[in-house]
C-alpha cells in the first residue's frame, strides 16, 4: 500500500454507501429540493472547506458558477450528503468516498466501471451498479485528505469482485 494512503480513514458499511450514493445522485438531479438555510453551508465553514478539499482534482465540476435550473449541481449533491450525515462520525468518510467515486467517474467519463453498470431496456435512465463497485467505494483506502485514487479503487474493485465470484462458486 502506498504511504500516501491513510488506512485508518474510516471504512463505510456497504449498505450505507449504497444509500449515500443514491442520495447524492438524487440531489444532483434536483429530485431532492434544497433548503434555503442549507444553501449557506457551502458559502463558508467546514462544509465548504471539506467540499473544496475533496473536489481539488475536479476543476470543471467544482466551479462556483450558477447553473441553469434543472441542471445537475455537484455542490447541491455534496451539501445534501453533508447535511444528512450531520453529527455522524462517518460524515467525512462517507462524503469523501461518494465524492471521490463521482470524481473518478467524471475523469474517466464512466469508462472505469463501464463493465460493471447495468440498465434495463425498459428503463434505460435507471443505472444499476454491480455490488462489487459499491463495496469498492466503501472499502477503498483513501489518501489522508480523503482523496480516492483511481489505482487504489481499481485494485480494490478487482479484489472485491474476485472474492464475490469465489463466494458464489
């Protein structure tokens, strides 16, 4: 394991990460409305500092420009996640993991997990991730600042998928 990685960054439960990923996607697509009082969370304070830290490598997505109504907002999604886990010891870890995975998907335009994504012909807008992907998001070692590195994610995904295949056999 690289010395840049923090093996003590709290690993999250798979079911909790699955929920957090769903919450993040729902908020990003604005199916969850934002509260006017919560909008101030990203204007300063810990939420904003953590958001900027976690999005340091996502230059395009981390801009503070206004977005047209109905367009996805990374800030809105992060704020929904952050506020949902307010007071929870897992807050930073869950937020870092979900945002880190989002960043990897943006940087690779989804190609990183293309073989692990499923959708039905009846509802192509609904995308399902293979359980190994969600487990990898939950357990991939993170850098001490919460950054999820592609190499570590891919390594963890392969190990997780292999283990699941062996258990099924």
